[in-house]
């Protein structure tokens, strides 16, 4: 049976599965609370195909620290590791 993680987690089952896979609480919560996270389709552009500004905005959205001083390659690495 899935635990109830309170109102801050919208999809408790997905959250628990992500935590079992070793994901941090913060990242698992972010994914479990995103209504589009369970959808597949592969329609997003690869990071390398995005502009630095698009990468910066994504980094801002997910809370990457130090993003304003990062190069495009550093933003890509930070996003992949967040």
C-alpha cells in the first residue's frame, strides 16, 4: 500500500517508486508533482539543440544554483544531474 506523503506530494505512488530508484526527495517530489511527468513521447528537444536562454530558463525552473554564470555546456550538465 502506498504511503500518504501529505498534500505536498500529488502522486504518492510515483514518488515512492522514484525514491526506491535512488532519487533524492527533492527531485522525486518535483517529478511526482508535475502533471506531465508520466507522459511519454520524446518530443522535447535535446539539450544540445536548445538555446542557452532556454536552458537557463529550465535551470531556473528546477532551481539550479549558480546558473547565471554557467556556460551552455555547464547548464546542460547541471540539468542532467538535477
